[in-house]
C-alpha cells in the first residue's frame, strides 16, 4: 500500500509538471506612456535597459521635445537612440521637435551593423514625426536608421530638415513603410528619403512634395520618383 501511495504521488507531481510545461508564459505587459516629454524619454530609456518593450502612447497626445536627450557620432537626437526592439503603438500621436528648440533629429535607431552591441528596432503605428532638424553636416532630420530595422505603419514623417534625408535616412538598415506618408521634408539631397545603404520598401505609401526631391540617390527606392 505505501508503494501505491508513493506511485500516485509521483504521478501527481508528473502531471503537474506537464501541466506547467504546456501553459505558455504570460506576455510582457505593454508600458503606458503619459502625455509628456519626460514620460516618453523615461519609457525609451527603460525599454533600452530591459532589452525591449511595447510603448502605448497616450491617445492624440503631441509629445513636444524641447531638447536633445541623446547624443551620437552623427549629432544630437531629441529622444534617446533606440538600441533594443521597441514597438510604439499610437493613435493620432505626434512626436515633434518643439518650435524654437535647438536643432536635433527626432528619432534614431541603432543596430549592430553600425553600432556594435546594439539591437535597435522601431515598429511604430499611428504616429507622426515632424519638425526635426539634424545638425549640419549630419543626415536624417526625422528618423535616422543606423544599421537597425524600422517599420512605420499608418504613420507620417513631415516637416523635417537635414543635409541629406530630410525625412528619413537609412544606412545599413532595413526600412519599411506601409500605408504611410513622407511629405513636406527638406534636404540638399533626398528631401524625403536618403538611402546611403541598406533597403527601403514602400507599400501603399506616399512620398511626395519633398524638396528638392523625394528619394535619393535616384532609383534607390522602388516606387519613389
């Protein structure tokens, strides 16, 4: 009889272990970001330190950046450079350099191809990036992708300036825009998008009204003229 009880106990433990093994781990809860510059800066810093996160932006909030919170070899950046996979889920959100603020680009993504030890990714939906102004002679006024991966969906990049890539600059990175727009940006080369290297893919996306051209070098972005 003791042997039977022992066997039942072992079987019970085994079933419990199997049950625990097949139950999926709970998904990481997303981080809600209050409507302030400090809240967004702190959330990105925390996400970088944690190795990635999903940031739920406060609906219809304009995150107005008044000063650079990041530095790099290509000039100051309004928000801390993204060095880990970060998803930004927005609803009518604007992330902008405040009028009258000193020059800086708005966002920068850093990947290992350019910055060893980093794994920067930006997956953004429902945001507008505007008003960035990269310090001369550096490129990428709105978003600079340095060896990382950037995906923009239902988003807009507008009113940004730089020597090259007024709206977007891609170097050794992968950039994908879906159902988005790159409009009204200015640069000496590639007013909308400048591709130094890497790939840029457009899907249902408008790139127009940028000065002096929409994409550069010519032919670097399929579907952009």
